């Protein structure tokens, strides 16, 4: 999202509006967490995380190809929902793997990485917008999500085994 912010003026020039796509992204991200948590509890962290990363990549590519503000907003809603799955599963995996007294330190290390990305991403996004256009910011997001998907596919094992007789969501 931080790499997307420098693209907003160019998106507004190209499609007529950009702010709605950011607002809908945030709303979808917040609301989808309510669904993604129970899904991760029911089906496990790994499949929900992989689905979230794949969905994020697909929605980013859809955003790159958007030809109107409405279609960009719809794709960004998909990105927000997919991002919710990613975040929920990451936090749940920390809870699964670490005792309560170690969890905050593990989360702090992870958030340090996110903080560094928050510093680098807007600069990278601005250079990308100036050099190649706003659509390439979305392509970069898709590529990053696909890279993370591959890493998780190979290296992320299930951290939560749902009960065989797990009930309804």
C-alpha cells in the first residue's frame, strides 16, 4: 500500500478518481479479517495464507489492467480482503508457534521489517510511477506477492491442525 500512495495523483488523472480505491481497500482489509480468522482456524493457516497471497497477486494484476475507477476499486477490494488473510495467518502462526511471553518480541521483529518496508516502498513507488507509470506499481505488488507465495509454499508448514471433527464456521 505504501508503494501505491505516490501513484494516486497519476491514477486520478488516468481514471478520474483514485481515493475510493484506497478507502475500499482499507474497508475490505478490516472487514475480511472477521472471516479470515475463522477460516484459518477451520482449515489451517497454510491454505488460507497461500490463498491470500495468490488472491493478492491476482487482484494486483487486475488493478494493473483496470480501465476505470470502478474496476480499480473492485480489484483493490479484492487486494484488501486477500491482505486480511495474509495478516491474520501470520499473526495466528506466531500465536501457534510461540508462548504468550515470547509472542510480542517475535511480532516486534516482524513489525521492524514492515517498518523498513514502509520507508522504502513509497520511494520505490514514486520512482516506478515516474519511470514506468502507475500500473507497474501494481505489477510490482503482484510479483512480490508471488515471490512470497513461492517462499511460503516451500518453507511455511502448517502451524495449526484443525480438529478432524471441526464444526461449522
